[in-house]
C-alpha cells in the first residue's frame, strides 16, 4: 500500500451511498491475515474504549479513508455505527 495521501477522506455518513465490487483488494495471504488481526483489535478498542480508527478502503471508484468506531466484525463485513458496513475484502488497512 502506498502513502496515505492516495486515500480520500470521507464522512462515515456517506458510506451508505458507495458501491463495493466483490473483488479482494489485498494481494497476498499475509496481508489478509494482518487485516483480520487489525480488525479484531479495532473491534476490541471500539467496544471497550470507543476508540476511533482510520479504515483505509476502496469502493468501485477510488480509495477512501474514514475515521470511525468499529462496532462489529463478521466474516464478510466491518460494522460501524448506525448499521453502516464496509465489506472486509475492500479494506486495505486499519490504523489507530
């Protein structure tokens, strides 16, 4: 992944209007494993301390970043406040 400057900031409320292709954005199994670990950490921090994380992801048009609390993680989705979701396969990384 390149510099974070290649990711456009977006408000959490606008995620609902995005379209997500089904393709995986990460290339190798190690990156996918690291993303899973980071998501579990983000979930714990979100639920215990209400810590906001920066989620770097990609929709059908461009790379975006949102700063928000992770409320849930399923096999396929990252769940945010107000029931908003980002497909896990479209997430590049999660940072504090």
